[in-house]
């Protein structure tokens, strides 16, 4: 195939590899060349061994040529956030504590990737233990700005076309916000779609797996490949998963209905982002209905914070006890806050979390999706020392709802800004359908 | 839907359930009714709780009605051989030693069934620890005859239309022979397609998972659902699995080429079976090429026996040590034989096993499949005290090749006899395609 192979969507690359029109080795080599050219600035990778990636690619080609089975991601390279265990690559979790650590076993999702025929390209940089303390990864759109966190390297790697697909995690807003800052599609499916088996635990109630890609169909393709029931993950559900790619390719039976909640903390939006969102709402016309924020919604950010602080304190304390860990000020503060929360306060927060799910479920009888900002605005300068505000992600993460960031807006400095669509629990396929419709509707509007 | 629902292939039942034309509850109730009517004679089930099965069926219906995702086996009941661990049902392994044992965790394949939306109907009777000592299960075609073993209950349950689908295991001939005796389709895919995680280990080198159904497409449907890479199973491979249902529905580009080896032990075939096989070969005409048996083929049955005895002795000795087990004479003999095998003899056998794979691989350059008997003839009378001779299965099992039994012949007592097709490693999809072609060719021939 001709042209820059790193521009090829994964859906097309996988198809071409399966048909024999493209060698996985050529595809992986093209991505490795881009990495070689730009990694010095972007610093997306915690572990990358070009020879090993090429060996996997040649094996994918050999399998295909031998007439053996090919998978949905056959020969397509995927990046994995470095808190996802891999048995053949280090998994260092963004902290010197785990320097050189190579797990004995693959995470469950890595088994799924092998089933799909994917090439595991390498491990992408994460903030310290998937929390707040930044990595040195830079934003591919401006090296003086943050890619956001905690899935910093996964978002940057996809935005820089180092890989077409990458996996991250989201406990607060660690997929949606990096996708917004880096201008990629980002998706956190319904809690429990993708197993957390073999992934660093920071919060058993909130940790969720998500993905990055440069097209909606690629997001869907990767999520379909990763999803499975895993009895060892307490949030994993023993039921079929929504068919993401079918959803992304489906036509809605009628124009979808989209809700917008005027949440009080939307006053943190920068003016460009607020104006961009208004334009989107206007373009969608009477498909969008605005609601004043229900009072219980605003309080959910505190509930999220209580649960997160309480649970991360417990989990990281175990690491600290085992390793006498040098932790960042962000992490020691979280542990301090978590230890000051009483069990009663934690249990009250957990009860509110349950009621939030019922609240959203009710709304989704009438709506296909909720529209919301993905982040407060453009990526922050690295000098701010922060990966940005996750405020527009925490509520939906708390409720385990599927969330999608679409790279639709551009800020005053020419940097990407995402628009978020949130769907009903375990109806991720409907969310995909709504998103595909919205992308088409806005494209026609813009013509 | 009208008519006897237990006659509906699983492919059609699953489609009808997904479309809302059939309730899983109605389907499961129809099967439970048949079980109620005939289980007194057949004795296929080690554990069956109708209320629990119906509850699962109602949950499958609820999921579908709520607009949630449905799976490839949505609402379709599946039986599991009672050496496959289930966390919500006992797993007693065909021996009083494990009476009342309920495992802490599901086997990996049970997770896959939940992903596919299946109803776990119950646990089917197995010979003692999946070896030779018979259960009290009878052959649905004649209650005075054996259904064969070790997957006795799985084969009988499918033949009796207690379930449309069931899972078994094969270390020697424990899927193909029961399928032959009971007149069902039986399939043991390539070693490593289906994980053995959570299945009783008798022989790490030989134990393999297989399936039973009443149509070729149903066999393929179930195998597709069960297959996955599992790093904890040393035979599981980290590559995509062949697409079985696509294979069963594919047209071969040309008439397939089929090999027949004149193996010396074919003189154990009963005359009716030998004549039936000759008719099949004749009907397939020049698509079949006959070969004298290569000398190394005949010796492979002894190699299989050496490995099996050596490994089962080690595994069952562990159980004996832990439980002070009352074991059958069949099992104590096997342990005695296994203990008399030296490590050198075992390792020599393992080396021959490896060379057998290379021998077969070479042949499959020229042939799509090998044709062979499934068993020596009709099901034996229960009074024989044996589950039958596995001689026609052990060679292919040793090499890990995919094996399929097709219920094509009828013996002198009117009982079913299977015909076996063996395929190339990891080309199970091509074997499915060849089998579908052969079924069509023989049906046309018979018209």
C-alpha cells in the first residue's frame, strides 16, 4: 500500500493485513519510524523495543501467510499504559519504586489482544501510580504543554501517530481529559466491560479501562477486542458486552435525543470552550434539550473525591509498606486526606454513588446521550505542573457510565478541545451510534 | 415459535431469542420437559437444578428486553462435563471422592459462556475422573448400551435433546467415540483452542476440550464461543483462533482432497462399519486418496498410552495422597502401569509425539482432511462393562489435530456410527468447510 501508513485507520489496516494487501511488518516499521523521529520531544514511551515489535509483526505476517486464523486487530500495533501488566515487557507504573519490574503474568486484556492478533508495541508513560504526579510526556500539538494524565503516554502516542490504538485507565478523568488535550478520540466504556485483572489497583470502586484512537470506528474495534467477563474483577459482569463496532456503524432509527445539564461547575470552562460547546448545541438544534442541574448532581464530585481518596490511601499504603516508597507530594497528600476519612463517611459516599446510578438510568429512558465538556479548555502549559482538571469526568466515572470524547473544537491557541458524550450503562453501542450520527450531523452542518 | 423447540438448532434458537421471536425461558422449559420425561432412563446429569436454569433463562430474556447486549449463545442452554469447574454448581468429577465439591471459581470456558449469554443448564455425568470407569448413563438410542465415555453425559444429553449443546473433554477418544455411539456431531478442536483452565487435569500433554451438538453449525457456534487464549494453560496459544462458524458456512474453492490411511488396527472394525466406510469412500469418488499406513503411524498408539499412563499416574496420585481415595480397578491399574514407566521412556514417547506433528503437517500440504472411523462400530452393551475402544482417536489426539465425528452410518442393530474427519493443526476452519462439503456431497449422492 502507498502513502503514509500511519494515517491509515486501524480498521482499514487490519483489513488490509488480513487480505494480504499490507504486511504488518511494513505497518509497524512505519510507526517505528515516526516514533524515532518524534519521541525525543514527545516522550510517550516507558518501554519500547523496536526489534521485539517487528518480531511480533513478522509473526503476524507468518500466521496469515500460513493460512492460519487472523484476528480483528491482526498485525496492528497497540500501546499499553504502563500500569497494565505484561509478562514480556517491564511494567514500571510511573514510579522509581517499580523500576525494572517485569510481572509474571499478562493482564487479562493482554490475553485478549493476543487473541485478536495485535502487536503489543510497548508500554506508554503514566503519571506516578496512575495518579496526579506528571510524567515528562509532552503534548504532540505543543511540546510546552501537558498531554494531561494519568494516561499521558497513551494519548500522546495516538495523537503523534506512534500507534493507531492505545489503552489507558480512568479513575477520575484519565482517558477523556488526555483525549481532549491531545485531540484524539477517547472512550471509557461502561464499568466492567474490560477486565482490570493485572492492572494496578488504585480504587476498586472507580478504576476503569479506556482506549484512545484517531477514529470512532477504531475506538470501537479496540474495545470490542478487549472486552470480556473476568470473575476475578469484582466490577466485571457475567453478561454479553455491547457490540461497539456494530454500534458505530449503525443508523439511529430517528434523530437521537441528547441532554445537556447546566452544572454549576461549568463556570470553570474557559470562554472559547464554552462558546464552542454552544455552537455544537446550536448546530444540533432541537435534538438537544437543556436541563438545570439536579441538586444531587453537583454533590457527586465530592462523593467521587471521598471514595477515591479513601481507597487510594488504602492501596498505596500497601505499596508504601512493602517498598518504603518515595512518593510524590500529590500522592502523600491523597493518602493523608484518605486516612482522615472515616469508614462512615466512606460508606455514605458509596450509598450516594448507588443512588446516582438510578438517577441517570431514569434520564436515559428519554435520552440517548448526555452532552458535556471533556475538559475545561485547551491543554495547560507544562509550567502549571498539573495534568489539568478532571471535574467534567468524575461524575460519569463515579456512575460507571460509558464516556466518549470527540475531538471537535479548537481553542484560542489552536489546540484541540474535546466534546464529551455520555451514555447509559451497558448501552455503549447506542452511545457509539449516537456519536457517529453526531459526527455526520456536524460535518454536514459545517459544509 | 411453534413445534418442538428441542428440535431447533442452537444457531436458530439463539437468533430467534436475540430477535425476540423466542423466549429463552420457553426454550429452556422445553428442554427441561424432555429431561423430566427421559432422564430416569438416560441418567445424563450429575447436577441439574431446573429452577436455577429457568432463572438464568429469565435473566437472558430480561437483558434482551432491556435493550442490553446479547451474545452468540444468548439464552441457549449448554451442558458441561462434570470435570469442568463451576462456582455456582457442584463439580464432582464422577467420583465419590469429590461428592459435594463446589469450586471457588469458574473454569475459563465458563467465563466465555457467560460472555456469550449462554444458560449453564447443569453438569453432565463423567466416568471416574474422566478416565475409564463407567457412569450409569445409558445410550439414548438403546438403554441397554453404553453412551461411551468419558464424556458420557454430555454426549447422551445432546443425543436425547436434553440440551442442544454440551462440552466434554478428550484425552484419548472421549469426545469422538461418545459422539459416534450416541449419533451426535462431536468436535475436538486443535489442542489449545479452548482453555483447560479450571478443568480436572489428567494428562497435561493430552487433555483437550471438545463439544457435542446435533448440527455442524452448532458445533462451530459453540467452539467459537468457548475459544480463547489463556496463559495459565500451557497448551493454549497466543494467537487468533480459527473462525469455526465462518468455516462451516464457507464453500471450498474446489472439491477438497481427502486422505485415507490403511492403519493396521483397522482390522478391529466391525464388518458393518467397515462396509459403511467403504460406501462413504466410494460416494466421494476421486476426492479420496488411499495410502498404506506409514510405519510410524501404527506405533503412535503405544506412544499415546505411555504418555497417558505416565501423566495420569502422577496426577491421580496427588488426589490419592490428598483424599485417600477409593479408586476403581481401571484407575489403580493405570497408576500401576504409569509408575512402571521410566522417565526415559516417557521422554522418548514425548519426542515421538513431536515428530508425529511434523509427519501430519507434511501430509496436510496436499490434503484438506484425513478420513477415518470414529469407533470400531455400534455402542457396546452395558454388560460389557466398557465404554468402548478409543483406538481410532488416540493418534490424532496425540498430535493435537482437530477431529470431527459426523453421524453418517447406521449399524446392524440400527444404532448410529460416526465417521471421523481429521484436519490440520489450527486449520479447524478448513476442516469445518470440508465437513460441510462432505455432508452436502453425501446428501446429494443419497438422493
